C-alpha cells in the first residue's frame, strides 16, 4: 500500500448567494478543477427562520456534465424539463446527468419555507468526456434509506456510499464514467484507509471538523490536492465529515461558460443558442 501525500491545501472561499451561506473550494485562485471534478458549492450550515424565501435556484440550464447534490440537512425539491421531479430530505442525494442539456430548478419545498429549519447542502459538478457530452439527460433521487451505510474503523466511522464499491458493497448510482463518491462521518480517534487506485484523481473535502491525511492537517472547509499512491489514510481527533471520491481524468480541453461545460468554444456558443431557442426544454 502506498499512501497518497497531500501536496497542496485549498481553502474554500466565502461567496454567499443572497442570504445563503456559500463556500467554494474549487474553482479557486490556485485550482481551476480536479479533472474530472469541476466545481463544489458548500451551502450552509445555517438555520432558516419560519416564513423564509428558501433557496434561490430557479429554472436554469445545464449541458455537458453531471450535478451531484448531497443534502446533509434540510430538504430540496428538484424539477427538470425531462419530466423528473422529487423532494429529497436529509441524508439523501440528487444525481442529475445534464448531458445534451435540460432546464432544472432546485428550490425549497413549501413546507420548509413555512416552517424553516437547518440546511446544509453540497453540490459537486462532475465532468463528462467528449463522447458523452450529448448523452440523454437523466436523474436519480435517493433518500437516506436508499444509500448504504458501511461501518468501518471499529465502528468509529461510517461511509455513506453513493457510487462505486467499498467492502463488497456497491453504491446505488451506476455512473456513466469511472467515478466513486461518498461522504464519511468520523468520530474522535477514527482511522481508516480508503482505496485510491493509481492514476485516478482524488477528491477530498473537509465539510466540518478537521482530519489528518497524507502528512498534512486538513482543517474544516479545505480541499486536499493529493499526489500519487493507491490509498488515502484519514485520521480524526474530533468529530468530522468529509466528502470523498475518485475518478479517472479525461485529459480533454475544458471550456466552461456559466452553466455549460464543453470542449470547444463553438460548442458553448451552440449551447447558448440551443437554450435561447428553447431546445433544452422549459419548466
């Protein structure tokens, strides 16, 4: 086993959206992306009062990638122009393949706006390779009960496995590409080794608490950029939550413009035209 080192830490930058607390570790000043992982928004944690306006993510388009949304607390309503609709609650995940394009909205359900409550959400954008940029859109909504929870580290850590395989268990999402994604909760003195196959890009973000990995302390709201190896060791002296994943990089050009991520500028221009002409559908 060769443990991967941490060779750079990236602090999430505070970038609130209205009254929604938002931090973003990638893209940032020193890190454009971690191929194939493009973007992470960490919303909250915060408590909404009764009679709130809810989340501000009304209808908007996407093309060329996937969004994976982890609802750590609160609840989130999803609708898209492909006809998919759901309300997912704490501990659940929404996995949307934008592919050739659709319009979707991510809003707070009416009950949440009336009653308020805690909210914490992570949204990760995962790129698609050129051969899949124009694949058919799809959506999977998973509640907490749909997601396997694997006890590790003598019961001091729990892996919530969304995609990929771990300890003989497969996640409920079968990705289009070679992606594993999970979030992990750790108790004090937890220590675990996670598979991190050679040649894959590691995604490790500390949601709360702090951990040690690869010879480095990783504080809350920091993303680790990791070197080569085939395993990642995580150690915690306090309660902590991390988002962890890995994927095979595509090594393709990335051209991003707002909600569109393609390989060439002309593909972005086409995406904008298709959206303006209503070819991505509407809500």
